[in-house]
C-alpha cells in the first residue's frame, strides 16, 4: 500500500456517550534525529502549550510539474510531473496576559523563535539543526516537521510598553518522506550521511564521532569498499551507514580492541 500523501493521524477519541474532555493543543519539540533517520526524532526537548486551542488548521501540499517550451509550436510542450512537495501545516497561536500584565507572552514568543535556530546539543555535535516538532491535539497527531517560519504580531501593551497579547502564525513543513534508493543492488530506502576525509582522519575516529562507538569502523569500510583502513586519501567522500545498516552483534572485547587499534593506526 502506498504511503498516505498527508501524514496526519487521528486516533479514536473515546466511545459514544463518554463525557467530553477539554484537550489543549501543544507543540512537542525533539532533538533532531541521532542516526539520520527521517522518521525517528531524537529525545524530547521541550513542549510549547497553546493557551487557547486553534480555531483552524491549514494544510497544504503541492505537486511539482516541469513545463518545457516547444520551439516552433503554438502551444507549450506537455508538462512532466517531477514529484510532490512536503506537506505544510499553518496554524495560529494566541497568547494573552492582560489579566496578569506580566512578561509571559514575550517569553512564549521567544520560545517559538528558538525553534528556528539550532539546538545546543546539535550545535555541539557539529550537526547544527533546529528542533523537530510534532503538533498534538488530543487524539490528533501531526506529521514530524520543522518550523519554517514564526510571525508574531503584538496587539496589546501595558502603559510601560510591555506586550501582553500576541498572535503568532507558525508554519510547519513535513520532514518524514520517502528516500530515493541509494543501494543499487538492494534498492534500499536508507538515508545516509556523508563525510569528506581530512588529513589525520581514521575510520575509528569517524565511527566514534558519528555513532559514539569506534568499533563500528568496519561497517564504514565495507560500505565504501575500503580494503586498507590505514591508507585514506584526503578529499575522498565516504558514505556513513544508517542505523539500520549497522551490525547488531558486538565483537568480543579482546577482538574489538585489536580491530579498533588497527583502524586507528
């Protein structure tokens, strides 16, 4: 069965006759994927609650067609379909502190703005990426996304100029999608990262930086056809295996130590 064009899920919200319960919508923030997967985010990072549930949700999806001019013809050549664009979700978040006249509205807007800058953890790992986001509202679960834009409009201020009411327009773009087959023999749909070799690089060091385990150097070597891990040419591009391609059985401790030492020579 082909994948659904819109990754929006709505589970059953309860049986008939069950009492209605108010559910508040929220944005669940995650660290970016740790292994390059497009369907599995990293650990939970933060949660931004809606003060008031949204009045509407705007979903959009666009098909991309390429039109080529036909020289000498009175009409254009036939369009060619090149693929779909990611699904987008646009919603409004309304914040109001007119009863308390405090800085809570400004702080909530700032939290939304941080969704457009890299997380501290990803920046420290030299894989800078903003958080990944899930829109949740009771039984309704949005698609895994990144926040493309946040526009905040302040509409009420205290006598001292402090904003106490704001309407934020937030646009989320879908992350998860179908990867093109990257293994011509298996046709696998595994997303892979790439590493450009620099002077002094070792396979063990690359495996440690990417997976936190230097003993996985052999998986990198096998994928790239490296026969001698000692002779690595700077400038060469190495594909890094995704999590699903890594070996599941660890080497015995003694053999593992010998293998790591060989790869790091």
